[in-house]
C-alpha cells in the first residue's frame, strides 16, 4: 500500500468518526430540542471540525496511526 493510500485511509476513518458524532448529536438534539438554531449550531461545529481535519492533512500534520 502506498504512503498516500495509507494516509487517505486514516483521514477517511477520522471523517467517518466525525460524521457519526455529528449524526448522533443531531439525532439527540432533534428528539429533545425542537429549536432549529441548536441543530444549525451542531451542524456548523461538525463542518468546522471536518475542515480542521482536512487542513491538517493537507499540511502533512496527520501521522499514520497504523503502520505495517
């Protein structure tokens, strides 16, 4: 597996974890809180977190979690 493919795999795992966390928050808030401003706040938080992961990866700050 090339180095790029390994890094891409790590970012994909982090992306999936962030999306799952966002989905959990949205589900919880949607059930408990009908206020859409809260939903927007959680969605914005999730997008900002994903942007952070992307910029860190592009700058080469992400290290490989699993090596073979």
